[in-house]
C-alpha cells in the first residue's frame, strides 16, 4: 500500500518524526521509572537487611543477658553452698564444744 499524500509532505514527515521522538521519550521515561522502581526495591531490601541485623543484635543481647543471669544464679548457688559450709562448720564447732 502506498503512503497517503499527507504522509510524504514535509509537514507529514515532520509530524511522523515528532511522533517517533515522542514515543522514544515515552520509552525513556518508562525506563527511568523502571530504574526508579529498581532503586526503591534495592532500598527496601537494604532496610530489610538492616532490620534483620538489628534483630540478630537484639537476639545476641538477649543471649548475653541470659548468660549473665545464669552466672548470677551460679554465684548465688556458690554463696548458698559457702553459707551451708559455714553452718556445718559452726555445727561441728558446737559439737566439739559439747564434747569438751
């Protein structure tokens, strides 16, 4: 099919070229928007990773606190044992005094 006369006039050619340029600009804009979306996704992923790291740090801190609590409990148990030993020693001392 032959082009219509308006398609080959200088005005028609310029209009077709302007339309092609508008289409190229729309495509560039779509590409810029896709790139902005990719950047937003990368930013969301970085934020998710930071949140995972904060959660891992909170878990490490909770574990350190549990360990400190276990250590305090062991120290209390050692103190109770020392107290029981002192009590046994006092009891032995009282026994010796009674034997005298």
